[in-house]
């Protein structure tokens, strides 16, 4: 008889013999009737329904008489006090580890385990006393090593469960929502949800599976369907979100700043010609008086469209001829209301101070939507007017601001030199610095030279005129 046959026979007897069988099964998790590995693919309702159910740890123990594993009472231990999937899973891992330790120590269901309880309690007390009696060293080590308790033999390695993309992004958005204005927050929410949808379509569900290459591929898809500017804006929004995730140790590193932005050619709204302005004015007087009033605030107070959308009735002080504007470069700026605009304003004395000046239907009313949506609403409303005159994308509500600043600059320039004109204009337009105003005036071509034809006439013509 060969040695191999004898060895194999002995091994099989040990492996498959009853004495080698454990008296208990490996503890498992009940997670509301849904597979936890596919959590990120579940709908919001499916996740909500799963979290509404009781989660617990369960195991089976071998009946000493029948030798069969029998399901034991589920262990909850307060796990359902936690409201998120991640918190519950982490807590259930702790329960599982402690349960395995107790079972390996000899715990038996429906039996007297007082000796085991005493043994475990004594062991804990001894550990604490030994820790207290360790003599303190004079020299402290330069590096403190964290004590690691090894996992029980036979139990699987316990790792912190990965966080799904939806959980990570929802967490980051909650942080942003508490620290940003509603308008700024919407600049993160939209791009992030689009990225999340793209990741789902590409079957990426773990936040740590997102790499620099992943983000580059997504940004390329954004560029393919939009523009370099939109692609760069998406990159900026995602980078801010990933910084929040890095700060909260959900990811190790925010690599998005290493992705270079694309060069873009900014487009600025053109100023209207006198004829275009006159045609638009006449058309709105007949067809859209509310939109014309909106335009007056942009034209005569030099406000940005979104600043007009922010105005409430209480921000307009008719008696003192002041208007209080929430601007982008400081919390509140005060501007005068010129006499020409005062004569156009309706009576707001009986209006609710908390109502917005502009709504879709009237001046002075409620309008509870985000600021960007308000601005987009009036932009689309004006688009119908400019489409009537076949004006292109280069014209918009901003064109009124450019047009009237240009007109004002040229009128003041008739009496003052360029430096004095810019200084006077600085207090009217709302620019924060003279440098920013000068750049703005250059961009809109506010200053044009005098006719220089005489310098380009032929020499013979000049001599004749001189004679």
C-alpha cells in the first residue's frame, strides 16, 4: 500500500469527521432584504424601504443531539438606531467580531454560561490592571504604534466597508449646502449629479474606484457635447467636491487640480446700436411692460440681471433714493436711484417688504425659486423679444448694462479727461477697483478715437488744402 494512500485516508478522516466540524456557522448580516453589494444600484425608494426594516446579525448553532445547525435568535444590539447603510454595516461588523470571540471561547446557547461570563470579565479586568501597572518611561518614543488586536482564528479579515459614490457625494453636498448660498450651492449640485449619472452608466459604484483617468474621460464627454468653458466649470465643481471628500478622509487624495483646464475664448454681450435699442424699447412698451421695467434696473442702475432678481421691496428706499443690492464682490452695496428711474417705478408703499420686486407676473410678489432660475427665466423671456428682431446669441440682457455704461462714459468724457471720467464712473457702475473698471471699458470699447481721416490723406491733397 502506497504512502500517499495512507496519508490521504488520514487527512480525509480528519477533515470530514464530525470532530472537525464547528459548532456554529459564520455570522451573517440581514440588511433589509436587499443585497448590500448592489446598494449603489438601488433606487432611492428601495434604499428607504430597506432602511425602514430591522437589520440584524444571525447565526446557527449545532444541536448536540441532532448534530444539525439550528438558527438562533437574531442579534440587533441597537443597530437600527443608525439611519444610514454605512453606519449600520460598521456596527454589525463590530457585533460579528465580538460574537465570534464569544463563540470561540465556548459559549453555548440555552446553557449555563456563568463560568464563561466570569472568565471573560476576569480577563478584561486583568488586561486593564496590567495596562495601569506598566511603568512609564522617561524618554517617550518618537513614534507611537497603535495597538492592533488580531482577528480570531477562522474569522475573515474585517475591513472597513467601501463607501458608495452616492453616499460620498450626498455627504459632500450636505457640507456644501451648509457653507454656501443657495445660488452657489446649485453650481455644485447639478454638475455632481451629472457626473454621478455618468459613473452609474459606466458601472462605477465605489468612490475609491474613481481615478484621474476616470475624471478625464468624463470631462472629455462633457467637452464633446458642450464647450471648453462648460468642461472647465465641471472640472472646478468636481474639484471642490473632492476636496471636501479628502478633508473628511473619504478619499486619500484630490487629483482633479492636476487635470489642466482648457484655454477658452470668453464671449461678451455686444452693446446695442441706437436703432436696435429704440426698436427693442418700442416693442416691449407694447408687448411686455414687466420685462421693460426689469431692463430699466439694468440700464439705469447698472445692475447685473441676477442682482435685479435678488431685489426685495425692502431694498428700495424711495424716500432716501437708495437701493441696497446684494452683489457678487461684497455682501451689500448701496447705489443711488437716479431721478429718471424714480419716475418709472410703480407705487410699492403697500407691498410686503419681504416680497421680491420682480416675479413672472407682477412687480412685488412671492417667487420662491433659486436665483439662477430667476435669471434664466428673464433671459429666456428677453430672448423672445430679441428673436423678433433676429438678434444673435451675442446680444442679451447684459447688453443693456454695456450699452448704458458706454453712453454714460462718452457723455462724461465730453467735459472731463479720461482719468477724471473713469474716477467719476467708478462710483456709479459698482466696479470694485479702478483697474477692473478700466479693463471693462476696454472690453466694451467705451472710448473711441476721433476721426483720423486727415492723417491718412495723400500729400498732394494736404498741400492743396494748405494753399
